[in-house]
C-alpha cells in the first residue's frame, strides 16, 4: 500500500474518468500494474482495475485480497474502490 494520501488517488481517478468520458468510452480496463498503482495505491504483482463513471473495481486473486481491501479501506469514501477477488481467471471475472 502506498503512503500517499487517498485524496491524490481520488483526484487521479477523477481526471481519468473525465478522459474516459471525453473519449466516448464506458469503461477503462487497466492491466499495467504501475498504472493500477498510480490510480489506487495497490502495490501487488498481479491485478487489474476497471474504472467506469461511477465504479472503481480492483480485481485481484486470493493472494492479494487482504492488501487490496486495505487499499479500499484507506479511501475517505468506503465505496470509492470495490475489491473483486477473481475465482478463476481475470478474464472470466
């Protein structure tokens, strides 16, 4: 987990949402881990992020469930980041 303020991640996601909207997209799937970290503070070696206008889903496997939940709980708004634990593959999830 990052030591940065959750507000910096909220601002980054807000700006990214504006870019998603401007591009006419419904969602952005982020698989490059440095970008996942940039948008959430999650610092695992596996995972992805699905960002929509109203949702931020951090998808991880069972190894990172606790770390991802810690990231989500560090947010000022508890619903800002939702954690989804992939049961099989990331693609299926």
